[in-house]
C-alpha cells in the first residue's frame, strides 16, 4: 500500500484530460504548515485560486485550453486530521472536473 502524505502548497496536480501538470495553491493558511508551506484541506478546490489550468483539455478534438470546472471538494480527505473544520488533504485524494477529467495529486509537495 502506498504511503499517505499530507499535502502542502506547491503539490503537483495531474488531470486525466490535461496535457501538463499544475501546482496546488494554498493562499490562505489553515493554521498548519509543512516544511514552511501552508497545509491544504479538502476545501482547497477552487478553480484558478487553488487549482490552476492543466495546459490543454483533450476532451475535445481539437484540444482547447484547460479551464478547470470544479464544484465539489476533494474526495477522501483525512477524517482524523482536521484544520479549521475541514479534513486535511492527503496524496490519495481526487476531485472530478465538470469537463470529465479526474484531478489527482501526483506529488504531495513533501520529500517523499
């Protein structure tokens, strides 16, 4: 079984329909830091604030610029670790994009 890591600002994200990776932004602190960076929660799912575009979206032919459309919080947060009432984001979480892609955490941002 893969190791579980808490996720911090700068984590690398990957969308199943995107052509490039993106980095997680956590501009507002939740009261905890990991290696000097804000720790993320499942509520850090806002497009173009927390989750940036993934290059081109390959859902359409030809591909179009990615414009993440996310309405849900990250799924499978750490139930026994909460920050300001929200579950901590861990490297096994995912969130669906309304365009059809699945966004996952490729690297937590920690030295794994």
